[in-house]
């Protein structure tokens, strides 16, 4: 597990040095399928292109670690809803990327599922020793897995951990190829058809296992395109506010979001109902970009170091957060 993560971090970090700055006539933005969010309404409506004055290309990814690699290579300029753990993995390896907003907060929509045949729950989690687990390494699900195993006292070296994207893990769990799988979104829903979770979202939060995603970008892009990025964040914030208003607004947005996410409306509603989209004001407060996110990242990094998943953590993650563009967006 450590070898795989270190190799990925190294390739991402080294690729960054070859990234060339250029005038932005168009940008590429990474996002997830089966991860419905309000920004997708603005995406489909063409609002980003109109408000930013550039062509916005959208590319879907399976994991946040792949997003990091794409930002390092220069193929992607902005990643929407990247998990904090993959961001921390990349930043800890020396990749110069920054968080520019909090995309979504969630705790019920990222978890690990144990195959029903084992009849293992939180009272018998110790029986996981010797089992095979599908985990998307370096992601929010990976951090949640490590934290839950630490909570239950299950030694990592007693498990056979295999690196699988959530969709692959869901398939493997249903086929009986793995005993437990971790993931999020539509893949997590499919996993739960084959088994049960150990801890609810509320129980995880009580243990300090927070789950939230961010919008991230290479530091060079942020520095050279601050106004453009602020406009991007403004469109995103407006879409979030429209969704949060509920009523007719949300009803109008739902079918558009569902289609863009590759989901039916019922599954989209069930998924997005577990999400919280903080306002710009909240994001700029102490809980999030005003200090809370930086402290949380340090905690994530220390857990990864302790588990042997990464070699070292930064002394501080303050420099990985840049609230400037979001502050500018708040005044637009």
C-alpha cells in the first residue's frame, strides 16, 4: 500500500515541474460522475463559459489521486470536489497545489461496507483480521478506512488491502472477490446492497472523522489567473445558493444535475440529500478556510504517516489554502 501511494505521489510531484504557464483561452476542469452537485446545473447551462469568458472543458475522473496527477501534468487547471486526503497526499509529496473553496461536506456518503455473509458489525469488527479489503488509496475513503480500523483496533498488517476505485470495489464486493470495500456516491450505494457499514456518518463525526471535498488548483494557476478563478467560484457559489434555496429552484435543477451525473433522479435526490454546501461566508469562517481545514489536513497527514501510507507530513498546511479568489468572489 505504501509503495503504491509513494509512487503515485512522486510521479505527480515530478510532473509538476514540467507544467508551463500559458494564457488561458480555455481551461479543463475535473469532476466526478455519480457525484451530483449544484455546479453541474451551471455546467450544463453554459454559465461558466459565459461568466468567465473562456471555454471550459469538463473531464470526469474516478479518484482524487488521479485529479492530482492531472493537475501536476498541466492537463487539468481546476478540480471540483477533490477529497481532502488525496489533496493532502499530493501536497505532502511536494506538489504545489492549493485549496480555493469547500466544495461539499458529507459524512453519510463515504464509508466502508462489509460483505453481509461475514455478519460483522461494530461489535465484532475485530473479525476483519485476515480479510481482503478494496480501498481507493489516497482518497477520503482511504482516510476513513484507516481511522475506522484504528478505532476498532484492527491492525493494518492483518488485512490484505488492494487498491481499487469505488466502482471496481463495489463490483468485487458483489462478486465475493473482497470481504470489505470502501467508497462513495453511487458505488457506495451499490456496495450497501452487498453488505453493511460499521459506523454511521454521525458516529464517524463523533470520532472526528470528518468528510469534505474541496476545489483545488495548481498554485501557479491560482497566482496567474486569480480573477478568472474568482469568477469560477462565484458561478459555483450562485449554483449552491440556488440549490440551497430549495423549492422550485431545486426542482428545476434536479433533472439537469441527474442527467449530467449519469444517474436517475431518485438516486440523485437520495445522494444529494446527504450533502451540505456551505455558503461563501461559512467557508471563509474559522470552521473551514479560516483555520479548521488546515488543522484537519494536518490530522489527516499525521494519520497517513502513522499508517505508513506516506513518508512525512508538512509542518503546517496553512500554505496549501488560498482564500483570496473566494474572498474576491464574495464581492462580485
